[in-house]
C-alpha cells in the first residue's frame, strides 16, 4: 500500500545497508522531512488518512477508503516523522532495485495490468518529481515495449533494462 507514497519520495532516498535512523545520513533525513511535510497536508505533525487522500489526489489518483486504511494500518502507531522514517527504513532495507523500479510503475497502474498508457506515463515523467525532458522520454520509449494500443509494458521494460534483450 505504501508503494504510491514510496514513489513520491523515491528520489529522496539512496540505498542503504542497515535499519533505523542510522541508515540515513543528514541529507537523506532532511529530504525525508521535506517529503513528510508535503504529505502532512494539514501540518499537524502526523500523517492521517485525510493527508494521504489529499496527497494521492494531488497526484491524480483516487484512492479508496479501504486502500487508505490499509496504508495507515501498516504503521505500529500514529505516523509522526519518526514512525515515517522507520517505516521507510524497513521498506528500503534489502529492497531489490528491480522491485523498486516495478513499484514505481505499479503506482500508476490502477488496474494492475502491468501496463500504463504511454501518453499518461509521458505526462507523469514530464510534470512530476525530477522532471524528464521530452527528449529524455523519447529516448526511454525508443525500443520500449509499447503495443499497438499505446500501452507501455513496464514488466517487460524492467526486464529489458535490468537483464538486457534476449539478443544481447
């Protein structure tokens, strides 16, 4: 459930080897604090269901109540900054980079089909986070698995970038 939020802060995190606060340096902690503050929409120092809803809605998603409850219930208690950092530390510890890439794409695959429309993906890549230029998106799409309906197969794409083509 935290995959959607994970994508939101993914670029703020560098892979680390241990758990807890010790796994992050001061720069990473500051970046997490900035992400936490963006998610804490009502600025009360805690992430609640309404904060998650508003943040995900701002990303163009319409999360269900059950989805939001599931996300909140993953925490052992109220989600203040310490809990937030601990949860991400646990999520990131030992994460396979391939899984991380898949999770980023899955955030925008509401029907869990393994595909995202190329126009939607282009819009996301050029308008959110560390924005891609149109040329960078064109380069990414060159040779990418996109079917005749314009659906980008991110499972095949991740296999391609992590393992190369069958011809190599």
